[in-house]
C-alpha cells in the first residue's frame, strides 16, 4: 500500500526509532506511548487486520508471536508486558495495517477499555 504509514515506517521510507527488524517484521517505538515502553510490531507485508489473515500467514504470525518475548526481554520487561491487537472500528484500530502493541514498564490495569 503506497500511502500506508506503517508500510513506510517498516520499510525505512520514514525514519523511526527501530527496536528490531528482520526480513518479515519491524518493531519500532510508538509515537504516542501509553506506557514507559510502548512498541509496535508490524509485518512488512501489508495486511490490514486480523480479519485479513489466511493460511498463508501462519508462519508470519508464528514468527511475530515468538519475536515478542525476545523484543520484550531486550527492552528489560522482565516483570511482564501486555500485547494488544486492535481490529476494526469497534476495536479502535486507527491504522489499517496489522500491528501488535507491546506495552510495559509499569503495572497494567484491567479492564483496558
């Protein structure tokens, strides 16, 4: 998607505070952090939301899930962290590119919203 901000950030077209990157995903700091540590993990391929996943995305999603703990450890989140995937309008997804919020550095509250 030519106008997708997360595609541009993930592929280096827009500078960002990159935490981790490989050929499949990018992890960068959220521009509007909601916790002391707030990162976004995005696939480099444009996928709009969880609702757009299919069988061809199994390996990608497994890769993303396994990388979360590595990124969290690198950021010193040894007491835990929260992962959030907003999906669709009612889920408060504001950027239509699948992304996982990784939040930590403080005790998280419940209910979240």
